[in-house]
């Protein structure tokens, strides 16, 4: 059963859209924030509420790389390796994160604390190399900045 607060949020969000199906992505994001990933139950509920078939919700999930069907870590590192970031060390930052966290692309640490993804583009080219940690941007990254961030998150959960 989905949390009652989430279902109320669904009603509020859907009411903002003249076409109900336009609310699919926001509903998926709210679900993921609340539960940690998109469950089969959530897909069915969203489809019912916006009056589409469940496959249409699944297609949206498949299209957007920030949506997950499996649990991800509490802290999700999305490291940009697109051209601007690539030219300024994005691939090296991604490799450093892989080594430091001992996980690969779209994997989660055994304790469920960290996930890692290679992101196509975050739109933060002027601050390359960049990454997004949950909904926060980090720019001009270095391996040392990554190490400091990981230690802070392990210590008190505040970057």
C-alpha cells in the first residue's frame, strides 16, 4: 500500500494539469523520493489515476534515466561524462567514484548508502566536471572534493 501522504500529493499534482497524463513524470519523481524507487504498485496506481495503461507509465520510466525500478542508495551520485565534463576530467571523476565506492554504473553499495551513475548531461557545462548528488549540483570537481564529500556523508549525512 502506498503511503497516504503520497496519495494525497498525487491528487494535488494531478489537479494542476489540464491533461492528467502530463502529471506522470512528477508523480514518478514524488514516488521515488518517498519510497526510494518506483514499485509495480506505484505504476498501477499512477496509471489508474491519470487514466492510461500501465505500459505508458513504464515507457516514461524507461525514457528518463533518473527514474529507477530498483532501490538506489540514500545518496545517488550522478557524474556527468558528456563532452564538456569529459574534456575537463569527468571520466576521471567517474572512475574515482567507482574506485572509492567500490561500485560501478547503476550499482549501490551493500549498505544502501551510495549509488553511482554515469550521467549523459547535467546542463552544468560551465562548472565542469560536474555531478548531481540527489538534487544538489557539485561543480569543478576533483578527486579530493569527492573524497571529502563521501566522508562527510558517511559521518553525519550532511555534505
